[in-house]
C-alpha cells in the first residue's frame, strides 16, 4: 500500500521518488489507501481538499490550491428525462483539469522540484501553468500547431514558457516524450498524481447524492484523465465500504476521432492509433491515448459502454445547452450528445450523472 507501481512489470517505488515512468518505460499507477472520515469531511471547506485523507500528499504545507472543487450538481431534463450535470467548467482556469493540477502541482512542490514540462492541446496546459504560477514553479508547455489562440494566450499569461510545435497533438506528445527524459513530466496522461486529483469528481458526486453512487456516469474521453480519475475515485469509495457498486461508465468520443470506441466495439484490449478527422471537440481529439488499454479495462469493469457521436449531434447539443443558459466549450457538448444516445438505448429509469468539462468563454 501507498506506492507507485508499474503497470507493465509491477516494479514498486516510493511515492516520494522523483519519477513519472518506470525504468522499463511502463506507465506508473498509484496504490494508495484512501480514507473517508465522513464526520470530519462534512465540517470542512467545500473544495477537493475536504477529502484530505484520500489524497496522497504528505504535508498540508505543500498543498497548492485555489479552493477548487465542490462544483454545483444541477438537474436537467434531457429527452424528457431527469439527469444531473456537474458544473466542472466552473474552475479557476475554466476546466475540470484544475482537480488534477492541484494535486499534481502539490506533489511537485512536495518533491522539491522547481521545473516541469507538460504538453497539451489547451486546458491541461492552462491548469498546470496556473498552479505552477501559484507555487512559483517554472513550467514549459509544449502545444500543437492547431491550439486555440485563446488557450495559448491563457497559458502564456500565467508566465509559462510556451513551445509551439509545428506538428499535430500526437506528434507534439511524441516529441516531448523524447525531450523530457531528465526532467519531471507533469503530464496529465503519464503522471499518476494527476488522476489522484481528477478522482475527486467521483467523491463529490457521491457526497452530493448523500454518499450514494449514481447508476451511470456519462463522460467525454480523449486521453482519459477524467475517466480514469473517476474510475479510481469510485473504486476508492467502494473499497472503503461507502458505496456498494461503481456506476456504469459511458464513455463518449467524437466519431471523427474515436480510437477507443473502435477498439472496444471490435473487442480489442489494446488501442491502435487511427487517422482522425477534424472535430469541434478538439479537447478530446486524441488518436493514440497512452492509457488506452486502461481506459477500455475501466469501462469493461464498470459494465459500461462506449458511444461515438457525429459532429452534427455535438453541435446540436451545444446549441441546446446555450439556449438553457450554459456557456460550455464544444468538447463538453460531446457528453451531452452521448447522453442523449444513451437515454435512447435505455429501457428502465436510472440515476444518471454527466459533466460539463470546460467553459465556453475560451472557445
Ligand atoms: C481534457 C478535457 C476533456 C477530457 O479529456 P481527456 O483527454 O479524456 O482527459 C474533456 N473536455 C474538456 C473541455 C477537456 O479539456
Ligand atoms: Zn516497469
């Protein structure tokens, strides 16, 4: 318990080693016994750090926080049915990625690291840059050629060093992987501490439902920083005996870039890179997710499913949310388009939760 563990060779490391991958190049996961003293939790501030005993940071003095989290969960009527949507576009940097950045940058501070590297199509770069700025940690963010100007501007504003690569999102990630060897990679895909932050979404949903799990959760997925975090979070609660089952994870991709959906529907355990088409859901336009195998496994274990949605359906869902007064970014509308599809397939009634992942103001 309480260690880094390699997903390939099972080698173990202390949580305080300054590493982000195994000696064998494998992805690291975190084995950590999360505790939930419910009486204490309810007296604490409404942010992710109320789950203090579930987050693997040793000293409170290392916590880097903007009091993020405990976002509202609102009831919507979609296709004539009630569903709950977590308002995770309401974060300091405008996306749920602040959950992951808060925990990851806290750990970076705890490890005494003063320089990190990350690559991102936008929101993860914004989140890591903002938290690094708060912690006085230098960061270098690699971004692809097609990054949105607004997100690029936001990253630069926090004082991050930006390297714009004249390549695709995927090529940028490959390049960074070669470049980063000796430094600390604050990656929302590779670094396991990021998922120790995104998992708090599962905790908050359960607490807001009276410490109960929903029947299903509908999420957009690209690299899986949200999906894998949520899977870890529900499993923590299950192991602690707080919930009795984990919800079905309904993972939604854009049809124009759906490597996970394709692998799952073809009953493959591994994900193969695909050639993608343009999508307005640029936040999840990832053709070769590094944790693809883990994502498929998580969805399977949850007895969930994958759904792929067309550009037209994403656009329609986006407009519908605007008309209800919610200004979200197009990537967020993927989940809503998937949710509608899921509701069409569903025969009985279920307690369903989905998420608005990013704010429309930086679109
Ligand atoms: C990062 C992000 C997602 C989820 O993407 P993953 O790559 O699966 O973590 C969804 N929506 C928005 C707005 C995002 O920024
Ligand atoms: Zn290994």
